[in-house]
């Protein structure tokens, strides 16, 4: 097993194997749990987040007969962190996923994407359909323009005065102001994670965010998109996807149940599940039901 530098936190589940995979001149860190023949390849959200929060919540599937593979996407965590902003595109990350799958000899995988990872997952399925036997779309969308309308609606629920205040700070470049950050905190606790205390793995991912990536691809914060993903829309292409897909969403999710339903209606083989007490992180908010739902779906599609 390769050594990690720095070591994983003491509360993190140690991987069974780690790998450094060279892609286009840079090294990407990969974590592998379990040794079963069925591979669950997880793509975390962000973009620009280390994979801690997805790695620690989904590595439990190794206890149910799956090999779980998760990586720090280039520019994050223990992977290399180049400064070239031209690297931060969805197309380059699709190539990264396929290179990892082939280099590690994973075969056809069960692919799981969470948040931004669902956009990456859909793009991967449409580009490399031979690489996956099933897909789990966790808390995602297939159409960013609709998501931006949903974000406007969620912001609007704070009231006209607060919406105006946020717009003013965004226009003036003063989003670090306490009143703006206070409004953002309310939105995050309503629609990102509804737990009173956010888990350490989630906080490590958020604290380790690469804002060059996040700002280039998304924007200054979760509820403001001005990056190169703002026009990404694959909804019309979803009928091309042949794999069975599990579409997961929280009732209070920033990536809303309406968005999840629009995805499910266009897929050929969908299963839709809404977690009524969750927002964007049902694996933290309703972990028992989440893992049971994930396991049931994957067990039905073993072999492929």
C-alpha cells in the first residue's frame, strides 16, 4: 500500500489500497476499499472539493461486497494542484475518470456521482457508455440553467430585502461581508446539510476547497454561478443512456426534487427516491435509509 503524505485523519477509515496515477503530466490520488469484483466508482461534488465526505460515507459499501474507488480530482486533496485554469473543464475531468478506470483495470463499474459529480457522471456516460453498468445520480441535475432558476427561488424565500442585500454585495464584490455570509449560512443549513453540527469529513472537504477550480467552473459560492458550467445542459441527451439509473434527492435539496423528477422522466431505466428529511447530503442526514437504498439498487444490478 502506498503511503499518504500527509496521513489521513485519525477518524477516517483507512483505505485497503492507494494509488498515484499519472494523467497528462500530473498525479491523481486514488483510494480503494474492499476487494470484491463489483466496483463502485464514486465522483464527489464541488467542483474543487477533496473527496473526504464522499469517501468516508460510501466506503461502508466495502462491507457489503463492493470494491469502492474514490479519487481526489486533479487540483484537490492529495492530488497535484497545477495553477493552469485552462485545466478546469468538465471535458478534461471526463477524460480523467476514463483514464483512472482503464489504468486501474476496473472494468465496467457502478458509477456514482454526487452534486457536481452527477454532471460529470452524465457526461461520462454519454462519452464512454461502455465504462459503466449502472449509474447513481445523487443530488444532481442534468440542466444547470434550471438549477439556477431553482437557486433564485430558494434565495427568494429569504425575503425581498435579503435578496436585494445579497445582489448588492455580489455586484460590489463584498460577499465576505457578515450580513451576506449570514444569509448564505441560512441557505446552506436549509438546503445543503440540515444537521446542527456538520460532520468532520464534510468540514474537511469544505475547508480544503480549491477556489481556483470552484470559481472557474462554478462561482464565488454555492448559490451564485458565473463559471463555465452555467450553460451546461444534457437533459435532451438522457434518453441515450442505456444503463439503469438510481436518482436520489433530498426533499429540501438545493438540487431540487423537481430537477430529480425531470431526470427520471427522461431516462430509460430510472429508479427515483426522495429522502423526506434531507437536503443535499442524505448520506449524512438519513444514513441508514440512504445506504439501504443504494445497496438494494446495486445488488439488483450485480454482474451486468
